[in-house]
């Protein structure tokens, strides 16, 4: 077998142009019960929806009043809807724009209605300044709704006195009681949204007002408590949904070794002069938190020099250092973390050119870089230089992706200022020892030219939807326990089955025959491995046409195949001789 099972990440265009004023568009992700992935709008006008099953991406416009309004997080509630973190107006906090809450209460839906109704009804009284609203999205009907609630300032006035109008909260997560909790980033209270009663409440006592960027990310542990990743705070915030109480986990030694700044412990200096934490140092240590299969919680390192590990059973803190990865002094490295089906945890690359992979079984770290090869084309010759993973050194790659989710065997990263969604196929578990054991075979895979391999229906059927349908339905293959592969050699049959068990590309395989099977049976991992392996180290005018036909044939089969086809065309277009050969064989589409 060859390869590690990982393919290079692929880019999926999301058709959103910002012009020269590039702001953060989406940040944070959630997976619906339908398997679709939703990207939380930041300064965007739409909800970005990724549909892994159909390989589609679509934009669903936000209600007019919520467009270009920063939403600080979202989560899927027990009712299946998406709920976004609350927007708050208080004495100190301005609304997103003048008349926002009044327009919501009037159900205004367009700019023309705002002009027609402005100024909105005048609400007298200090107490009427205090409002909160929550936007919701029905993933079935793809429709929005919202609810607005008047707040009692006597209960929560201290929570928003010195915080910023946006970035109040740092994510959102559902607890076992069905409520949704938002950790405070710039606020000093935890927000609680009850989807059943459509009520918003706050838990006070979550840090002082002048502290900015306190916590970023929240996750539910097996013990029913919610844990929040520390950004600038020197503690892990713990929320008990049973009684809405807060607690804090701290370990000064761990925080010092991870690079957390020791901020002043008082709110004011020199009389009434507030001391903002960023004046001491602009360090945002962790961003995102996720629970591994072993029950421990892992925090993605943004500026910290280590992954933070939380043991919910003992409340002990530990860390996995980044030093062996040669990251140097890079900042804003990763933003967001998710546990995938393979048991590993993946961190979204914000300002570095690689995905961070955490293996909680062994407390080890690894990197998956974007750039897998370098392309040079000139004088009728195209050369591909595959990168040496051992020589890879991470590089800065500013504000690319923020937020990460796992669905349908893939990792997905939400575009911050990138023009594409980043996706990564998860490697398959290596079950080759099960194949070689010879135990309890109930399926035979054969070819028309002879040769056969005995194997397990459950393993073959789990490899793709096509194979699952073939074996689980009323088709002949499932009833007879036999699959016949057409127009391939006996060796390719063996290699086909070996890949499904191992997730790797067998050595000496006929990659063109395997690519045809991978395309037919929707085996994206195998197809990507075949296409990468089939790419010759160099192409000339005599061989480039055949290569172009091969890559174009499979370009619609997967994200990886499409990106490789675009990369191939880009390389060829840089040389007039190569481009002419491809155009002669495929027409102008083969070189542009």
C-alpha cells in the first residue's frame, strides 16, 4: 500500500464577491439533521448552505433587516431549527443601525418600508431601550423568523456596560435541557435561549466588563456541563444547565506555559480610566472547543503555543505543545475545531496554510498542507513537483477560513475572506487485516476476465452510497452475494477490494482502470488517489492530450477531481505549445 490516506484539501467556489472591501463573511458552522452544513453570516447578506450529498452550495438571503449584521454564533436546537445568538440593545450597546428593533417589531422587510415608516414610533422611557432578539431558520421550509424580547435593565445592566456592540458572544451550543447557551466574548453574562418558550435570559457573573475576547467556543461534555474555550480569559468557563450556575477552571502554570497573558485583575486605574486588556497584549489563545471520543475536550490554538486539553471528570488542564510542528511565532493560526467520524479532531486554518489534526488517542498533532505540488510549464514541457511532507514548513495565509464542521465523510471550513469553501476527505479506517483473516466472507467480487476476491458485504456496502444501494436493495448483486466488475483485469479487482478495506492506493495498481471504477461507484477517496498518482512528473506536447482527456473525463466526479482538472488546465495554459495540443484534442475548454 502507498500513501497516508489523506488527500490534499480542495477548494469549492462559493460565488460571493466582495470587491475591494473584504470583510469577514462567514464564521462558525452547524450541521443540520439533513446533513447539510450551514455557515453563520458575519458581514454577509446570506446564509451559506453546503449540501454534501448533492455537492451543491447555495446562498439563502437573510431577512432584509439582518443583512450585514454580525451574528456571533448559531446552533441546531432540538426542534431542528437553526438559532442565532442574541442581538442586544442597552444603554451602552447600540443596535446594528438606527431603528433596528422598532423595524423588527413592525415586521419591516425592505428598504422601501423603512423609508415609508421612518421615523418609527417613539418609545419613551429608559427601560424601553433594552431589547434582545433572536433570528431562527427552518431548515425544512428554508424560511426565517425572529422574536424580540424586552429586557429588565435592573437584572442585567452590568452585563453590557463596557462591551462592544458586536462580538458579544463566542458561539452557541445546545444543552441536555433543550436550551441554547452562548459564552460571553465581550459581554460579561452567558446568554440563554429557550427555543420552546422563545425566551431569552442571561446568567450573570461571567467575568468583568472591561475584559475583551474572554471565551470563544462552547461544547457539551458527557457529564452534561458546558465548557467554554478561553480566548483571553485565564480560565475555562463551566456552565451547569441544571441550575444555570457558572464555575471556572484555572491552572496558572498551564496558562503561563501556553502563552496566556497575565492581565490586570482590576477594572479601573487612575480614577475613572478603564484598562482595556488589549492594551496589555493582543493575544487570543484558543478559538473553538470539541469533545473527543475519550470524553476529553480539546481547544484549537489560535495564538497559543499548545492545544489545551480539559478533563471533565477531574477538571484538570493539560496541553499538547505545538513546538514540534515548526510554527515559530505565527499568530491567528486556527479558528474552530470539530471531531470527525474517524475519531480525530480537525482545526480550521485561519491564517496558516495547513489544517491541524489532533489524534486524541495518542495526544499527537500533525498538519495537512494545502500545497501538494508546484507546477512549472515552459518550452513545451509541464513539470509537477510533489512536495516532500518532511520538508514542509507552515506559512502565513491571512484570514482564510473560520469555522469547521464534519458531514458525509468530509471536513468543511467556512470562508472568512477566502473565495471558496475548503473541504477535506476523511481517511478510511484500515481494515486490511480483516480482509486477510478470511473470516465470515459473504460476498464475491469478480471480473469478466476471470479472478475473484472474497470479502464482506458490510465493508463493501459501507464504502459508498452506490455500493450500499446495490447490496442492500432488491438488486441481483445483494441477493446473489456477487458483484461483477466489467472491463477490468483480475489484478484491478483485487486492488479495488484492497482499497475499500485499507483506504490506501495499492502499489502497482492500474490507476486508470481503478479511476473508472472509483468514478462509477462514487469512491471519492480512491478517485483522488488515482488522479494524483496518474499525474506524470512531466508532460510534453505528445502526451498532454491523452492526460487532458483522462482528467477531464473524471472532472465532474468529485471536488478533488474538479480542482485537479482546473490545476491541470492552468498549468497547460501557461505554455503555448501544450495549450495548442490540448485545444486540438478537446477544443478551447481544455485549456481555459
